[in-house]
C-alpha cells in the first residue's frame, strides 16, 4: 500500500496541472485549480467522520466545507467557484468516477450545483485511494501534499 500512497501523493501534487480535457470553447485548465481545494474539503469530511463510505454526494455539507476554506492570493481573498466545477472535473483524474443519473453527456460542462445535482448522483473514489484516506497517517500525508503544492501560506480554514 506504500507504493500506492506515493502514487497518490504525486497525483495530488500535480492535480491542478492536469487538464486532459479541452473544450472547443475554452481551456478547462484554470478550473482545475479548484480541484485540490475540493479534495481538502473531502479529506476534512472523512477526518470529521461525516464521510464514512466510498460514495461522495454533492451535498450542502460538502459545499459548505469546500466554501469554508478561503484562498488568499497576494493579500486578496479569492472567491472560489461552486463546488460543482471541481466535482465534475475530478472525473478526468485517477481520483474518482462520477455516477451519472442518465447516460453520460459527452459535451456537458457543469458549472453550478443545480446542474451537478441534475446530472450526477455522486462520485466514487478509486478503490485504492479510499482506504488510504481512511487511515489517519496516510490521510494527513495526502492533505499535506495538496496544501504544500498549491496552497502554502494561502489557505485559511
């Protein structure tokens, strides 16, 4: 399991840099910036025992946890987009798989929570990642990888 932890630490360390999807209208790369913040919120919900099984519902509690983290850049508070943006984008990583309400719509770009809940039931973390997140020491290492890579001195909780 140690090798898998190293794999996910590396995955988390490069998460916002992954943009395997290009939209004809615009690049999705800037939106990937918010994926680490959502993963921190998910780790927080696991840590506080709110999330106890491998099924992440786009709930109000998760949205609140995501929004409760403030990103500060050069002294300015940056308002993150809806949790729906990174929730949808994480399907393009090795982290999780979405559970669609209908057949997946290939051209859809979800931008708000209403769209997210209309099209998606939730998400399932990879079978290898979820057990790592249940172990406090692994969970802390993964969270530190996210904070160290993207949010040093910029995350206020």
